[in-house]
C-alpha cells in the first residue's frame, strides 16, 4: 500500500471539505481542552489538600529519632527544599489548678515561619521568637488551662514534677483536632535536650515523597514516613479524586463521542460517492479503510493538538492567580491554610484526553468503515 | 479479446426478479471498439458493469484480456480494475476533493508510477484535452464538457487495455459530445485499446468499429463496419 498516496488523499479530503472538518475539529478541540483543564483543576485540588495538610507542621516527609551526630544538611538531598530540625517530648502543662498533656515541639521559629504555615493560623498573640522562653499553644488547650497571653505555664515531664516555665506568647486554631489539642511549640532547646532529633522535610513541587523517602540514607534506628503514610485518609481522598476524574473523563468522552460518532458517520457517508468511484478504479478495501483511518486519526490528532494547546493556555492563565474556593472549603480540614486551587498539568492529564479522543473517534468510524469497505462499487455508482 | 457467453443478470424488485441482461453472448477482438446502443433500461450500463467486474453475473462467463472477470473477487478484481480497465462514467464522476491534475494522476499513483513520469503523463493528457490551464482547478469549477474531458483523461491515464464508457456524452451538447468521442476513439486506436461504449447517441456508432443493439437485456441487432 502506498501510504504517502493515501495520506495525501486523506489530507486533501479533509482540507477541501473545510466546513465538515471544521465542525468535527471544533467538537474535538473543545472536548480535549475542557478535559485537560478539568483534570488540571482536579490535580490542583489534590495538590492544595496535600499542601494544606503538610504545610502546617509535618512536611511531606518526616524523619524521627535521628542520631544527634547527623547534621540536617545530610537530609537536604535532591528535591528537598527545607529541612526543619525539631525535638519532640511528651510533657504536662500546668497553670493554676489545671493540667493538660501535650507533645511539646522545640523549633527554630525563623526557619518554621519560612517553611510552614502554622504561624498563619495564630488566633491570639503571636508566633514565638528565637531565643525566648515562650510557648505557642492550641487555642483549645489554652482554654482548658485557663491561660491567657502573657501568662506563665509550668512545663514538666510528669503531672507532679515542675520543670521549666514558659510564657504563653500565642495560640493557634487550625480546625484539625489532633493538631489543636495535641501539639504545642517553643523555640529551640527550651524543652530539654535529647540525643536524637526529628526532621520535617518540605519538598519542591512535583517531587515524589516516596522517592525522597527511599533516597534518604539514615541509620536503622531512624524512622522515615511520608505524608501518605501519616495521613492515609488524605491519600485515599486524593486517589478517590483521581479515580472520579478518570471516570468523568471517560463519561464525558463517551457522551461527546456520541456527537463525534454521528458527525463522523455523516462525514464518511457524505463521501461514499468518492469511495465508490475509487473502488471502480481498483482501490482495495484495505486501502479504503486506510484512507478512512488516516482521515479520522489525522483530524482527531490535529484537533487534539489544538485542544491540548488551548487546555494548556487556559490552565496557565488560571494557574497563576489560582481559583479561590475559600467559601466552599473554609470548614474543611484539608484546606486549613488556603482554599486557593492552582490547576497543574501532568503528562497523563495532557496525554489521556487526546488518546481518548482518538480511541472514541476510531470506534465511531468502525461501522461506516465496514459498510464502505464491503459495499460493491456498482451499488454506489447507481445511487449517484 | 473480450468473450462473453450466456451472461444473465437480474435484479430483485417488488415485481420479483427482473432480468436486465438476458443471455448475452458476443466477442470483441483486442484493440477494437464497440458501441452498445439501446433505450434506457435496455441493459447497456449493467452489461458494461458486468464486463468491468463492477457487477457479478447470475450466470454465464466473461473473459476480458484473458481474465475470468465473472469469478474475480477482492484483490484480484481490484488489481484487474486498476491495471487493465478505465471507466468513463455518464457524469464524469471526478473525485470532488482532488484537482483536475490530481484526478488524472490518481490511477497512475495507484499503479505506483514514479512521480516524475506521473507529472509528464498528466501534462501530456491535459494538453491533449485542452485543459492544461485548468490543472489546479477543482471539479466544481469546471463545465460539464470539461468534466467529461478530464474524466476521459483519468480513464486512460494509466494506459488501460480496455476502456468502458457509460453514456459519456448524454449530458453534453452535440458539438462537445462529438469532439469527446472523436478524441476517445482516436487515442484508443493510437494506443491499441479495446473500447466499449454504452450510448443512445447514433453519432457514436459511426465512430465505433462495431455496434450492438440491446433491447430488454438481449442483443437484437449487430452491425460491423
């Protein structure tokens, strides 16, 4: 078969029947562009949930029980943007006659402010300052203790033993119960030194937490967990979101493909005369099918390319400022910091819509292709 | 050489099977021309399609250029059509999305003629039919006479050994029709082509070597020059 001949004929058929080609192309362009943008939005939602969840405190990867001899720089491998050094101890807080158990995390306030978003959730007072004997406490715990900003809180490792005194500089409220009720923060070395330390690793956009987890070289005594391991509920929610988006894509294309199928059937049957004439000139059935496949795939791929470009442009336009869904997410723990969605493209979100378009277009063409390939030229010629 | 023996063809209709070609037999030497005369519905077009393999006979045998056309199917039939046969239809039937030059070149490209040879042959034919200046025009831009001339050029472009023409002049005025027929028979003789024309134009019979008169699917009269 002379592939170049048939490609040339297919191209001329498409180019010289511009109205039909344009109508079909417009349907494919709009479907592909819409799906690319929707998928980018869906990925943006997942990104926002992860970003919101990890940016408060934990980071994408958390390493615990790191021996004191290991420097934080050791953990700054490819893809890691910030390494926050912390120490965590279980303590009792006392004020007046009230007590509350909490995990007290010693932090470098400047580094934390640079990498995390917890300081933005300050409900009263302010975030601690480096070198100060200050305490940053969940609003609910502060209420339990009956403590106000500027009051002194006693910190001990048992309910009865009094250790150090810290001044409450601020309270926070995230809406996430384990965080609001289970964690408190003070600047470095205020909660007592221990041999080992913990690290919260914040990754650059698009870097896989699992790959960083696998690439960290730490002693066996250290434990490294990713956000997905610490928050399986969030992982499931994101997987569910992706699955729903895939189903939406297939369903949308199934519905759109009905329209595309009708248009393709009309497009192919409109040219039945040409196919009858070509058959009378000795064109093989296989060549007729090749011509139709080239027409369908050429049109679909060209229209898909435009659709991809349009979808990318739309995503790029929206990704900068983002879509503020704050009004819809303000009570959702996975949007504790910000409800702004930044659509993001992935290779899969760019490839899947065109592939679905091609698949459904070829499926739509099967029936008219079979019909034309099997029709005797005399039947067509008599009907002209 | 074309040899047709006892060929019949009937179509199913609400009145039952209607015979369109009924026991036709004749032969024609290679390089000769034949005009098939008859009124509408006499079976001229069907007989032409049967000889060209576009229809299959219900019974009888058709041998064209040593090929058993009555039993050819699929690739062998398509191969026979693309190499040995040129069809000239009543209304030209040009491929509407191809230009004049592309239409004429199409059978050459189908037969894998090199592009340079293809271009030369197309130019030569368009010169012969007086349409070299319309090479880039689409069929919708041409008149009826021009369409038929291009259709003729396409039908003979690959130098088929047999040309089958189905009422090629019915949509043309007498002057244009005569010019086309003259061109067809003249080039046919030059290239040693066997030419069969279905027509109801008596003027065509004067140009053909032989004439068959058909009525109700049967040969009722036969004239040799």
